[in-house]
């Protein structure tokens, strides 16, 4: 558990009883302010100098970031059974033929969790090399006890399960090993589980920010965020910027509202930072999926998001799968290709990886004017560019 267990557990227990929890940022990181506020503080993010209070407070040295908000799972729609057309569409086989599998690249899944025992995922679950499982000691001194596979910000304990099914589906598209049903875009990447969204599909922006910071602090190179909402969040933008300073690329789903997000902002995909990739959903014909958000400056590229086959929580002896639609399903294709690129060129920085992905899309007329690149993800071309420089 976190060293600040009392504060965090109190927050989780009392979310419904506090009418107006509020987020503040310490201007000069003066910890005396936190001490002075006493039990008014119900949660913290030390890396950003963030305090969450039960209600509005009036104390010098604090900047008010507003009331605590919830982010929503980008709810997928049921699809119909199809073969792995998405991997064919992004030319993943061509990338694999070049020896790109994303080997060893850690991709964090900020979502509802991952079924760690799914037969198609178990080989690629991240293992914290500095933590000893089950000894109830914070071996690596990162403030989290027994965080072998990540941290569950819903239950405030080591990551161990999927609270829904969404995160496991996302994880399979990123890095499932080859089976009779599926394969991930980066079948040798490692999956870090950092859930903050509950089974009902909601999670607070504070816990969302914590997932980003945890991943950045603990070795992830890529964070997939298949969640969001209309509007903006300064706290999340600060957390993404924090991740940028650690060299992390964030892949975000553009949203399923069928809206022009240059005007109607969707967050975090629309965050004004340079380490994010906003992903819209393409259909089997290469056009815009009927639900996808789009924008000439707010959506970077498209990836398959219709009838996507992937893993869902299962019994260890019997793997289960489902077919879903959504930009939530599109984003992990891009996260997987980012892992392929980093796997063949570990020396690249996030700016270079991002540029390679965006500059090597397959141009599609129907996406012209509806995204920055006007094209669809191309894994083979991205890997070829990475290995040619």
C-alpha cells in the first residue's frame, strides 16, 4: 500500500460523503500548508504539489484548480465477429517480418485493469524487477508495497484484476501473444496495469493523474489512455507534462461522440502538450467510423476501431474474447506500434517516435481534412522509417 495509506483510503471511502472535494496546487511546494490544513486534506499527489480537500479552503500559497471531476470510460459498442482485419489494415505483419515485436518495451494501460492470468497476456505482463511479491515490503522504495505488476488506484493495492473488461481488451490489442484468436500489435511488449476506472466506468481525475505519474516514475515508455470526457483538466495536462519530462509518449482515444473536436474539446486526447497522440477510429473500408470524433488539429491519425477482436477477462484455462467498436479500440493499435518503433530503436525520444508514426501513415482520401495526417496507422512503414535512420 501507499506510504500515505490513511489519506488515500480516507479519500476512497469518503468520495460520496464529501459534497465538493476540491483540488489545490501548492505554489511553492510548502509542505507546511498540508500540515496546517490537517484532516481537511483527503488526498495528495506529491510530484505535482497537489492537495485534495474535503471542501473549499482559504489558505495563502494555494492555487485553486477547481472541484474534483470524474473521467469516463470511453464506452465501447458491441461489434460483430471478424478476423483480425485491423492488424492487416495497419500492415503489422510487415513490421513483424522486419523483426519488430516491441520486445521489452513497457506499455502502461491506464484503464479498468488487466486480467493478469489471461492465457494470451500472461507472458507479457510487466514484472517490477525491484519488487519481491508478497513480502509486504516496499522493496524499491517507490511508495507502493508489492507493486509487482502495477498499482490499482481503484482499490489502492497492487494491481491484480480488471474491474470491468475494457482494460483487458485494450491490453490484448497492444501486446497479446499469438493464439488461434488474436495477436497484439507488439506481441513481445510488456503490459503495466494501472487501473483507476471502476466497474461502473468512472474514475476521478486525481486518480487518473496518479496513473500517469506512476507509469512515468516506474519505467513505462508508453501510456495508453482509452478514456476521457468533453472539456479540459489542468491537473491531467500537468500529469502528462510530467510524463513528458520522463520521456513518455501518451496515446489517447479521440472519443466516440461523432463530433468535430477542434471546437468541442475532448480530453485528454486534446491536451496542449507535445507528447500525446490523439487517435480516431477507422472502419473496415478505411473511412471514418460512424462514432469517431475528428478534427484537423485535434485528432492526429486513425486506426482500426470497428469489430476489433481482443481479450476479455477469462479463466486461466479458457481464454475469452470479444468484438468491440470504439476509439478505445483504435488507440491501442497506435500504442503497440509505438512499442514496435521503440523496440527497434531504443535510443529514440518520444518526439522522434511520435513523428515517425505520424509521418508514415497510409493516406486515405476520406480522412483528408478530418485529422492532422489525413491517414491511417502504418506499422510496416513506421518500423522501416525507424530502422533506416
